[in-house]
C-alpha cells in the first residue's frame, strides 16, 4: 500500500509516522519550512505509546508525487483550498482521500469536487501538538482513527476494489499499533465527534483553561451542556442517526477525561495561530440559521473568538 500524507503536523505527522514506522510506503507532501525542519531533525514523535524518530520520504513538488492508494489529508480546515492541486493530481491517478479534518463541512466540499468514489469519511481522536522545533508531542493514550465509505459509494459497499483498499488500510493501522475502526456508518461517527469537539473546543478556548476548570464551575458547566444540545439538535434535523442518549454520552465522556485535557483550538489561541472557528463554531451557527435552529451559545462564543480567527500573523 502506498500512502501520501498531506499535512505533516500534529495529526498527519503522528499517524503517517506510525504507518511509516510499521514499514508502510509513506510519502509526506510538505511546504518548504516543514521540509527544512524534517530534513534537519527528522520526524521526531514523543508519545505515551513510545518515542521514535524517522527520516521520512519528503516531497515539495507536484511532479515528485508518487502514485498513491490512500491520501491521508490532515491539514487545518482553512488550508483545504491550498491542498486542491495536490489532491487533483493524486485523485486523477486513482487515489482515495481519507480526510482527518475537524468539522463536517469539508466532506461536502471534497465530494462535490471528487465524488464519493474517491472520498472517504474519517475522523480521529488524538491529543497531540507540535513544538516550536516541529516535533510531534502525543500526550494521552488516545490514538484512534475511524473511517469508512460515504453514502452513495456503491463501489466500496459492494465489496469491490475500494472495499479491499479499506480493509488493507485497516490492516496497516493495526500493524502500526493504531486503534482503527472500519465504520459502517461513518457520517454518524463524524457527527458524534463534531458534537463533542465543537462544544469542547468552544468552552476551553473561551474560558482559556482545560476542561477540569470548566467542569468545576456550575455556570460554565451548564453552558457546555447547552452547547452540546445545540449542535445535537442540528444533527438530528439533518437526519443523522445519533444515539438517543448522545448528550449524556458526551457530557459523561467530558467528565471522564483528564482534567488537564484541553483543545487544539485553545492551544492555537494561546500560540497566536489561526483558529478553526469557521469550520467548527461558525459552521454550527451557519447550519443553525439555515435550518431555523437557535444556537445562542455558539453565536456568543463565535463572536467572542472571531477577533482572533486569523491569528497574530493572519492567514
């Protein structure tokens, strides 16, 4: 199996690195600055599951891209348009795209451009970040990927070539020691993650503190529960078959994580980096307005974070 990773950051660097460590043929398509970091230091991963360093295959030019079976797309949502030339080239040669972006709107964007035959649904659960030197730091036991065919993709569901590639990818993740699930209803899985992440990231970034601080305060905790209910209502009106007790599941999960756990949105805010609020909280507000669903909690949080959307240096 040949894998191309677009976005060698905290997510793509970790999962792509694990695959490469397991002997999978992995190529990282990177920008010039990241190329320099990785060429000089290697891909260094500091993880609760064991540290490792690789000197991966890197390319910076479209003409140097190999043919790929799977494209692991792990960019920030606001960088998706800049990845289109690379995706165009790889999909044009038969690759399937596994996006690990935050949110759900990118699926519509990708399927409109490439169709469901070449786009998978996917999501991941991992707490990782990049150091100033470009090393990946993975700080919790979670390193899970869930992926599967999208509705309407008859090629994969019929047990044809596409399905075989998915099973091969699942085997590759298993060889790499990554927890992976081949989902039979990936949109439900993606929306469950979206309900969790959009609420969790909104509250931790707004409070500028980890989840433990949020849960200790009754007023703030109640706002968190309201956020979960708002985005869950959007999912149900859109026809996503979420579990009946999803709100309780999400709140219980937030209560069970480490009190020191925070979101990448909060970390990006502290670093002065661009924020994915348009892809997360802004998307919830937009969908709510389109569907006639009130989202007062997200309206306020989106407005409060919006001045920092472009980061200190802009996008």
